[in-house]
């Protein structure tokens, strides 16, 4: 009866959407640094709709009988649960457009059937050849360039991947240090920590549309943090940046530059940021730039018009995610900084017989192998083709939305299409759309085909015909978010 009850509970999980109760994490206020700054009141955020408690639909862990040597029934039950779960993942992947909810690969051999994600994942991959490695506990603890006393590692793969990214970002092997992180957030935490250690009294500058992990880093490290205004595109407003730099000229500057913002996919102009620093009197020895390239950091090198991210410029570090555009089945990322900076963090660890300058210490040794495998299979030309496909399909989506009378915006260097928030929250959950205020977005990844976009568009257009048919409710005005030229409300149509 207990097994049957668990199975029934899982069936309900398959049939219904799961909404997790979360507490919104407040962003830090603008910090006043020896100048009088008018404290700005943040716009009121839309209330998060809470769902049922996850414990009501969770799968209980049941203990086997103490003397039960026959595990056949138990194994059969667990196999049926996993089969149903895989079916759920397959179904949810059909309606995944690069947004909402977390992803976990149960088996390396099941990689084609991944769940939806809270990030724009590339779900177009096949790692079946790596299934033979899942029985090993591979741990790349400590510094990837120094052997430790733990022999089951994948440092040879990790350093190979790091060397590939070092070539991409134009820094010599003997001039960089880096490691494979557990996610893009860890890359930001590490890059900003290096900046803080290089300039202990430095002020962190970040645009208002920077990823929340940047402001998390400011809280964790107790750093003074100044938020910079953004253009309507989502790019950093360098005019506002200049004013705030001039107000704090006596303190070094630690700057987060976005190579693709979270909501609008905006790419900050790195060259203009550097020019602004130089114009305000900040010499290269008084600033540190971290480039958050979580998603587009690997796409921009293949876009001709994009500002080039290169260590030939006065930047301090770059991070990207490996589970987004690259397409790994587990969260991971790459973080690279200059060798000259890393000694401020590196410490000897006697029991490891190694050194460590990473955030986490123990690190997933499987992730570098997945990255190495993908880089070898696709290479520079393969990524270039995928970038072109993503940009082409993003323009297709934007054009079809506009043709249907739906306000939409697409930044020139981006595959993130921003449009008016759908009225029905059920539709939002079905397509796993990430929303903020009156806007939503779709991040077009290599696995997002024109057919998939057509299915989404046709359903959206059909739903809108019922949402707004009686004229009592009007589509939202999104001019403040995307500009009046991209809004299709009654006022700006």
C-alpha cells in the first residue's frame, strides 16, 4: 500500500505544474560613498504567485526491510518512477524556450530528454559516449594546474578546455589562471572576489540589469556597491557611469560588464566602459573589470559587429556558463583571470598536497570532460554556425510577433526576444516564460527550431484573441521597458 501511495503521489506530480514557494531576495541599496546621493525607491515588484507546498507532492524515501535480500519489487518500483519522470522531462522539454525551472540529468545516457531550466539551456546534444564514466567519482579538487593526492581527477581535460578559452579571449598560457566552475554565478563570485582582493577599498559598479549574483557578491564580500542606470536596450548607461565615477575618484573601481543581460540580452560596450574610465582619470592600475559572459560570452566572438572581449584590453577576468550555449547536462562554467592576480587568493592546503584559489574546493570532475567533448565535436566553425542559426531564428520570432500586433524588441547582438507579458499565468507556466513586470522573454538557443517557435506563436496568437476579445482588457504598454517604437499598445500602435 505504501508503494502504491507513493506512485499515486508521483502521478499527481506528473499531471500538475509544481510551483515552489520562494522568498524574493532583496537587492542591496545604492551605497553612498562620501557623497550625498538621493536614495532611489525601487519600483514595486509584481507579486510572486505561490503554489502548493512541495512536501505535498514530494517522493518519500522509504527504507528497505531490515532482512530483505529480495530487492526485485523495490527496483521495479524505482524503475517505474524514473520512467514516469523521464516522460515528464520529455513533455516539458517540448515547451522549453530558454527560461524557468531547474534541470538535472539523472543519467548521462538520458541526455536527449532534459527538463526545462531556469536558464537558457542548449538542449541539442548527445553525450551517450560518456555514459561509461558515470560509475566514477571524479573530483578536481584544488588548483587545476597543480596535482593533488587525489588520483581520480580530470585535470588533463580541464586544462585543455581552459587553454581553448584562453585562445578565444587572447591570453597566453603562462599569463592566465582559471578553473571549471559549478555555474555562472560562481564565476561572478570568483571574478569579483579577485577584484576585491586586488583593490580591498575598491567600489563595485554594476548596471541595474546585471545578474542578481553580482549584487549577491557585494553582500557576501561587504563591498560598497553603486548601481548604474541602463539605456532602454538594457546596456549600461556610460553617461551615468561617468558621473558616479567622478563622485568617487578617490577609490579604485571594480566594474561588472555584462556580455548579455539576464532579461533583455543586452551587451555592454566594453570599449566604451574602458574609455569612460580613462576619461575620468582612472589609470589601468586603478580599476578591475570582470566580464559576466554567462550566456553570450561564448556567442559574441562569432558576431562580427560585437565588442571584442579580449585580455589584450585592460580586463581582469571573464566567466561563461557551460550549461547554456555550450549545452552540458549539468550546471558548470569557465572562469579565467590573469595569473598576476591569482596569488592574492591562492593558499597552500597541506592535506591535499596542493594549492587552492577556487570558491568551492571540491569540483565536479565530469563537467570538464563534457565541455572537452563538445569543444572537440563542434569547434570554432560549429559554434559559428549555431550562433548564426540562433540570431536568424530570433529575428524570425521578433518579426512574427510584430506582424501579429505584439510589442517586441530584439537587441542587435542578442538572441533574447523581449515581448509583452502574456495575460494568462497558465500560458506562462506552460511555456516556462521568464517574466519581469509587463515583459517576458524567449531566449533562442540552438535547439529552438522554427517549428517550435511556430507552435509557441500560434498558441500565443490564439490565446490573445480570447484575452482581449471584449475590449475590457487591453494589452500592456511596454514602452518604458523596450521603447515606444517597439510597443504595440493602443497608444503606440
